[in-house]
C-alpha cells in the first residue's frame, strides 16, 4: 500500500541571470559629444522559501522538481536600466528541513516565519556609461550579467508537534486524537489505517494548548526500513513528549508488555536520543478489557521503568481528560521544540585562471578585467574577513599581483576589479 504523504523530496532551484549592460551613445540634435549612455542590466530574480501553514505535506514537489526565477532584462540606451527578474517564492510546510543534496548538510530549518533566500539572482552587468574616462571617452564595451546561483536540495518534513502518539497499528491513536482535538483522521478497524501523520491542536484551558501528532503505526523492524514506520519515525524527532498508546483489551490476543517493549526498542534503534524522550503510557481500550491482569502487568512494568500510566478508553471518552491534563502538566516543564542549526557552508567557486586577464593603466587607475574574475567576484562577501582572505589568496595564486608589480604598480595605487575599486597594498 503506497503512502499518499510525501515527506521527502529532491528539487533543483535556479536563480535568474543578471541582464547584460548596454552599449549605446547619446545622439541628439544640437548636443555635441553626447557620449556613452548605455544602461545597466537588471538583477536576476532570487529563489525564496516561505513557510505556509496551510501546507502539511511535500506532495506538490512530487509533480514539479525544477524551479527557476526570472532573468534580469538587458540595459538600454538613454541610461535605462533593465528590469529586474521576478523572484520565485516556494512555499513549504512549517518544519521543513532544507539539505544540500550533495553533502546532506542542513542549509536551513524552515520552522520560523522569516522568508529565506535559497539562491540569489545574478548581478546585472554595467552599461558602457560606467566606463567613460577623460582618455577613454567612447567605450565600446559593457559588462555581461552574472549567472544566478543554482542548487540541488532535499526537502525533508519533520512535523512541529509538541506531543507524538506512538504505538502499534490499530491501538487507537487516531481515535484518541479525534477525541481530544478537532482533528478528523480517517479511522477504520484495519492495520495501517493512518497513512500520513495527522495534527491536532488540543485545548486544555484558557491560554494552555498543545499540538499533538498521530504518527502512523510502527511495526517491528521499522528502524531498519520495514513497513511504513521507518518513513515516519522522523516526525517523532521533534516531539517534546511521547504518548505511548498500548492496547490492553486483549481483543487481538496481543501482550501489552511485549508491545510496549517492542515499540521502545524501535525508537532506540532509530535514535537513542528519541528513546530517552519523556513518555506517558496510555493504556487504551479499557472498556473492553478481557483480562485485568494484563493491565496490571503493564502498569507494574512501566512504573518500574519510571513512566506514568493513565487508563483510558478513547472510543468511550473515558480517562481522556485526565490524560490531556497530565500531558499539559509535563509540557509546562519541558524545553521547547528543537530547531535544527544550519550546517551547510557554501563551497567557494573554483577559479579557472587559464584565460589571461586584461590589465590596463588609465588615469592613475589599474583596470583589471576578465570573465573568470567576474564569476569569482560574484561569490565574494566583502563584509566577511574569511571571504576577503580567500579572494586575496585566489588572485595571488593566479599571478594577478605579480603581473601588476611587473607593470609598475605602487603602494596606494587604485585598482579597479570588475568595477570595484581597491587601494593596492603590497
């Protein structure tokens, strides 16, 4: 049986390229020597991620895998700048982790409400109006726009629930969620009823509520990939408290103690930290209890391990209020839902310095230009010390400084790199 819940997707995203600068000259009657007036290219659109609380799955990404923002328009004459490319906003459910597809490192945890720029659009190229100097009054060149960033990423949904309901299939988790909240999960008397996690907001009293997730039934071997359970164990990761629902009725001939231990073993195999998460044990279906000794055996077992046991019958609405109050009391002293910290560090581009740079000395300014220099500078954050040091090292290794010194550059001279001006220091 295939699940209709998609909690993992791989997509390719590409920001727009910058528009090219224009080569144009002012031509107007009675205006002598109008000069260059080519406008700049527009900036490419960016790829932006935004949380949408109306989404609860990654289903949309099953049908569309490639996303591209708009390119910037080219500049025009009369110093008209090209129009910026349109940015593309991709909406994701709250709790979506964004990972680099190559390294699996976390780029961002989309648990907050702030939009995140995943790929920045390319800078627009300068028009020829930027390059006029007293000695170069008719510049017949302009800058090409820079390419936008692109990325292959994996989206992984981890539900942001305070409480996770865990237990074997058909023990009554969906029924319990429907009774204590306004969630309406599909409920039927067969295994693997719940094919995707359901979320419900449980109201306790004025100013006190929590989010409960009904996690699909876990079977033995789920942590190794058996059945549906493995795909959904990830959703329990963030829950602050687990409510372990155990069928104590004996109606299916199951042993409650063995079931309890089997589920905890699966949690431990998947994540030792998850197995240490606080638990409340809900002994369910007490209204059709066939053997009271099974309930007492479970109580003795779980209380011996330090857990609290609450007797309930979700179907008969018995004990559910007491369970909700126990949950609220435990949550009041537990730390908030975990938010994952970014791990991804963008790799600097590889500089292909095989093509020579053009170096000119005009009006006391050393002008350094070349296609690979443009690509490198598009990835440098000049506000960041490490980024500046990497840029300096790249130029040094490419022999740029050596060429400038051979051409006679002096300390304090101005160097123009792709339109950015720096003071040269040996």
